[in-house]
C-alpha cells in the first residue's frame, strides 16, 4: 500500500509538471506571435464586478470594462461562459466566436485558469437571471505560469495558506473579506481619534532602551554606530515625551516586536495602537475605549452587536467595571483586602495551588490569582481596574491606597484587549520604580524594564497629568471578523523557515 501511495504521488507530480510545461509552451507561442502579455503596461478599468451586479438596472445594456483573474471556463463550441474575479468578487462572462472573431476566440480558448484578463462588453442578464457581461473584446494581461489549487477544495492546508497568502486571497473569498474589514477597522479608528482632536505621530522602532512593557525584546547590532540596539516592544516612552513637549493628544498605530512564543493570540510582531491625552486619567481612557469600540463596530459592521465563536457580545451596553481585588474575590474566593503580608499571600497561593517564584511580592501573587481564576470568565466587555503597584511600574498610585495604581485592563472573550493608566508623571517615584525593575532584571526577570535616563529627564522637565492606553489591533480585528487565530488577521504571519528559507 505504501508503494502504491508513493507511486500515486509520483504520477500526480508528473501530471502537474506536464501541465506546467504546457502553460510555458502557451506563453512561448504568444511571444512568437508578438503578443507577450507581460509587455502590457495598463488596462482601462471602468467598473468592478460587484458594482455591476449590485446596480444592474443602471448598467443594463451599457458597455463596461473590467479586469480580473479567470477562475472558471466552460467552452461550448462557438460560445463559452467563464468567471472573472476581481477585488470585489466575481462575474460571469459570455464569450462568442461571432463577437470576437475566429482568431481571437481561438486564443481565448487557450487561456488557462489563473490568467489575468481585461474584458470589455455590455451588461445583460441570462435566462436564469444571472448578471453577466457579453464580451466584445478580451485581452490577456498576465499569463499564469503556475497552477491554482483545485477550485472546489480550495487551499485547505493551513500552513500553506499562511505561507502563500497571495494564493489564499485568490481561492478564499472570506479571507479577502477579513482583510478588507481589517483595513476598514484601522481607518475607522483613525477617523474617530482625528475627530477627537488626536494627532497621529511616528516614533522610532530601533531603540537603545526597549521599555514601556513587560516583554523580552529582539536585539540586533547597528554597524554604522557599532552599537547594540533593540526593536521596540512598546510605543509608550516616546509618546509620553511628546506629551511633555506639549502636543496634548497623540497616537500611533505601528508594529512592535516581542521575542516570545507563537500561539492563537500571539505573534512576535504585531500591531499596537497607543494614545496619550493630557489632563485626563484612566477614567477618561475607559470612556474613550467604550466610545471607540462602539464607533468602529457600527462603522465597519453596521451594528454594535457582534458574535465571536458563537458567543454574542453587545458593545452598545455599558461596559462592566470591577477592581482586580473584587474580581479575584468573586471567582477565586480569596479576598486580598484581608491579606496584609507576603507570607499570607504565599499561604493563600499554596492553598489554591498557585505556583509563584521567590521574587514575587504580594501584588505579583494577586495577579497570578487573577490570571488563573478570573480572565477566562471575562467574556462580555469588562474593565478590570486598580492593579497592584508591583506589576505597574509606569502608573500613578491610588492616593487613598498606594499599594494599588490607577490602571485598567479591558477584557472581551477572556482576552486582554487594552491596557491603560493614569500615567506616572513624578520623576522621583519613576526613578525608584525603574531601580526596582533593574533589581528584578538582575534576579533573572528578562521582561523587566531598564532605566531610561532621557525619559526621566523629560519627566523632570514636567509632564502634565495624563491618561494613556494601548490597544491590541490584531485582537480587535479577530473579534470583529470572528477569526479563530491571530494568524487569520495577519497578512503575513511569522512562520518557521522551510529548509533555511521560505519556499
């Protein structure tokens, strides 16, 4: 049986090689005729497929020209039907020998699935009611020298879909729809922030100090300056410098890089949006988050009610708000208001089988409880507020309870969707917290921050009271497009190389 399977694969490969050879021969013939399609530089497109179908009454019997990829072809002697697919979708073409002429019709019949063509003709409706184009002229714009996956099975190999996204986009309309929506989501975010008076800026990706988040950075060497530098893990510290400079409302949407693992929600490079607003706090950031999510959903989906993985969520309702301490009390049955020492926190962790490290303090253990017992329950939009100071080195303390800070994380579907602070603007406190982070780094915490002297100098000059937030754009796109994995909303996700290079 194994030999038969091997033989079958070999025969299939021989068939594929023969088909590829035929395509190349067809291309050579075209060149010999002086009709090399790759020499064509442009084509006048007047309409897209879906526009013709949606507005048939306006286009009926009128001449149009469009271009796209030949996805199916049914040759029936003197007349043929085929389908051409463009960005908007596909449309049927009716091609006849009488209309094209014998020579051009012969060339049309030798076109292959995957070829890119330009067609002009008039719009009509077939007897079965399908909107179509009666073709007067067809031009081969690009010869496809490779074979597309079989139409009815599509490109089903998940790994290959991510590696060859260009084929995935051709074969799977829902994939194309996802990325069209992603573009609309980002455009809607920009529109909302622009009308709220925010200014879009750009900050460095290559940095000497990769701060602003708890993550391990990628490191590289800059030959021109003979210096080791890092890829940014956050946008925070440079954007805060701009608040010091008086810009008041700034945001950036850009790639950040974290040298961490791959899973359904994590990719080492991903799109982050951070914004900072002077003269507000984390309560102002909560209001902004609610309004932004509602605006984007309404703009892109036409509704504030969404469904993800079969679960309904309503962005139109007020988002829940709960402190981290109350959330742990609710879902773990442990009240950290009654835990006053590190020893008591460790005892509670042992009682609930929570593993902790020697370096962990009381606040770290509270966060471990939260991650273990709470996160998975936060399905509907929820703000979790007032984190322990130990895990929030850039956040203002709560004046009435300095063990905690004015910070929230926004959760949906059990995922962290955003992280926000009342920003720490006390340079003396900030230096002390950087020192504590340096001690953690020395103890082996690779995600700890290092002291950024220029940032401290900016705080010495003076930063006004400020609210700031970071949004995971990819997770937002996952939720709003009902996509199962982060790779489904990244056009080119990070993949392990094949034999040293992608193939």
